[in-house]
């Protein structure tokens, strides 16, 4: 089995609103990486959200307000940055990344939400591409199964989807070395 470790960042506002995809970071066991940020999420909602505004928004590519231009005076997503793309393009990139990984297993930390967010890139759960994994293995559950050993601390980049995915890989390697 070849593993892909991934993390998503998303906006959740409760049962009356859909979960909004913000970004994804994926890292294969061989170190190959994918990072993408949606150009389509509600920037104001993310920027003003108590948690996301403090922990996620700062990691996203941004352009500063232009003096003399009426743009609200707030930084906005840099839609010209190479990591920023429409959701449909991100879905194609993710599909290609997963499809070209032989005998793939997806892994995430507290994986349930991540799998839903990942799946919704393709529409409904039943719209997943043929051969795409229908579930994500949970590294937190694996750590619990192994007695919740001390895991490496993430030194920087918490809530940056790619930095979090890299850290997942490091934690998995630590758990594998202990098993």
C-alpha cells in the first residue's frame, strides 16, 4: 500500500450552510506534494471567523489592499498565485495525484471531516471518480490503537494544509518506527 497523507482547511458554519472548501495539502510517502487553495470560498467569512481568521487566513496567499482603491481595506486572496485555483481544477489535480499513486491509502488526522471535504470536491460522495478511495484511514485512531504514544510536535505552519500534511507524514513515520 502506498500512503497519501493529507489535510484540508474548510469553513463550517452549521447545518444550514454547506462546508466550504478552503485548501488541501497532500504528501505521498515518497515526498511528492500537492498544495491547492480554492479561489471560490467566502473570503470575508474566513477572514472574520474567530478561528480561521487567526489560524488559517494568514497562511493563504494574499494581496494587500491598494491605497486609494475602494476594496474594503482588507487583504484579499491572491487569485494570481499558482496555488490558487477553481475547485473544479483542484478536483482534477487531486484525482490525478491519487490516481497515479499505486495501491493508494488516504490518511488524515481525525479523518472524517477531511474525507467529506475531499469527496465534496467531486460533488456528492457517489460522484467520486472510479477507483478513488471511499474512505480515509485515521492516523489519530492508529495512534490510539498503539497506546497513544508521544508524537512529534509540529514546529511551524499549523493550519497550513500542506504543512499539516507533512506533519502527518512525520507522525506516521514515527508510529511505524515504534510498531
